[in-house]
C-alpha cells in the first residue's frame, strides 16, 4: 500500500497534534556532500577572502551578519593577548560550496585582532 501526500499529512497532524500550519513533505533525495578536514593557520587575508566570497552570495547580507558583536570582541581580545588556543577536537570553520556556514564570528575576530590562528577547517562540496 502506498501512502499519498494527503495520507502522510493527516498522519503527521494526528500524531503530532498539529491543527494548523503547513506540513512540508520532501520526497527528493538529500544532497550528498564530500567533506575534507584539515588543521590550518588562518590569517586576516584568508578570513577576509572567505567572508567576502560569502557576502557576495547574499545580495543584501541577509542571514550572514555577525549577530553577536560581544562574542567577536571577546574572541579578538583573546587572540590579541595570545590566549586563544587551538583545540584539535574543537568546532571547525565550515566552508560549504565556497561559502562560510560555520565560524563567521571567529573569522571576524581574526580580522579585528589582526592575528593568525589555527583552526580545523572543514570544506564541503556537493557530490555529483
């Protein structure tokens, strides 16, 4: 027996108690990515290149503004005082198809502090 989209919507509403709103059903296969991770030193020039490339993809900067300025200032101060430490198990700077998808506050802190820091960098590319 094959369920229709209406059947699935009814089951979701019934089992989750949702009485209003849209139920989105995505029958498409999820996109597959290939990951490459490496530890590398990231300086102001590289940070600016990644941020600028990302900014260019967002016509008005929507969804990319650094939202926590106090966080950037805190990170930058630690970097300037040589108190920022590399953690091999720490969060990575994530670059997905050429745009920053994780680590924008740390990249802005590099720019503010004018320092070079070591990070795990994870590059993700869609596979064919």
